[in-house]
């Protein structure tokens, strides 16, 4: 019979007592204290989860409308102006505006074609063949929701379609492994396994992150192979946002605006993002659903009509 000081049966190289030795489950309060002290991770309370869920639904609803408005001839600056009005109407705050150093100058991120992330809206009209990631983070009553989606403009190249589809599939495969007890490294493993099998690369200079109480919290959620073995536990909330490139994985930061990351070889990149809650039995995608009652149809109609004015 295996003893406490024997090598663990899982071949990790650790002693059994330090690896798969059965332990009494910790109370929710004790577990939260352990995770904050050991990892800086904030395990959310039921009250906090309700508030974060609300912020996520607001962000998802705003993102849904912006994606509908993104078409050939529309500028990303126009999308940003819609985002400002939508946040105001929802009594929410756009988290990116003024964030970081230098302060981010817009309310949303719009990353086109070879831009990996943190694209800044401008006056260039979207055109046939573009792909664009629209990233929305909303603050509602002090709590954060974060999500993004790809939009394709007309007919796009096979290469662009490949990264859009690969990133989408990577996200959903990663979500499926999220459950209590799974290690964070599982997320990166399934993403890189799938991306590499489709001749794509995974950006490793940017990661998903804890979210809810703050814009960016521990833990980091790498999308590439890694060794972060922190077990997921109920009450953890984080983003998964795989950035998948058609060429090399390396990103180059724009030397002028200090924000926009582009692929080193200027090949296309794509990203989809959801905010995930770990539950007692698995996971909940907090940004999956929209609030159909958040905006009146009259308000949305007027906003859409302003597009041509």
C-alpha cells in the first residue's frame, strides 16, 4: 500500500502527501482566504457574483449592438461613439477609457486584420475583406464584465477565415475544461493543441485574467502551454481570450500609441473572449447572454438611424 512519503502514483515526482494525498475539503471562507494569501486570487461571494453577472450582461449587450453596426463604410470611431452612448444609457462606465499609461484614449478596443489586440478606434472605414475584433469592458456599480467578438466584413480571405474559426473553437474548447479541480494550465494546453493542429500560432505576450472586482486581477490565464497548476475552485472568475495568429506568434507594440499590438509578420490575427465563473459543478459563461430589456427599441432605432446622418 502506498505511504504518505512514497512517490505519488501520478508520476509527478512529488511525494504522495504533497500531490494527491486526500484532504478534507476547506470551507468556502477558508478556501477564499487561502487563495487570496497564496495566489492573490479573489474568490467571489454570491453577492459579488450577482453584481458581476449583471456587469457581464451589460457588456455583452453593448458588444452585441456594436457588432451589428460594424459593416463596410462604418468607421471604428463611429463604433466608439455608439459605445459611449450605450454605456451612458445603461448607467455604466467604459473601463478602457483612460486606463493604463499612456491613458487609453477610447471606450472600446477595435483590432483589425493584423492587429492582435488593443487597437484604437480611428476614422478608417471598415472595408470588404476586413476582420475586426471589438472588445468591450463595462463597469456597472463598481463591478466589471469583459468580452470580445470577431466581425467579418463581406467576403474575407481563407487565411483570415482560418484564424477567426480557430480562435472561436479554441475559446470554446478552453471553456469546456473549466471546472473545480482543473488546473489553469489545462486552458493553455487545449488551446495550443488545437491551434497548432490547424497551422496557427498562439500569442504568448498577452493573457486572460481574473476580473470582476477590478479590470485585471490574478490569476493570469495563459493561452499557450504553461505550468500554472493552480486548481480552479468555485467563485473564481476570469477571462479566456485566445489570440490566434496565421503566422508567427510574436507581437510588436505600436511605437507611437504604445498600445496597439500587431503580428510581427503582418499576417492576420483573431480573438474571441468570454468571462467565466467556476461553479460547484462546472462553469458559467457570464457574457454569453444579452439583456433584451436593457435598451428600448426606440433608443436603438434612433441610434441606428444616426449612422447615416
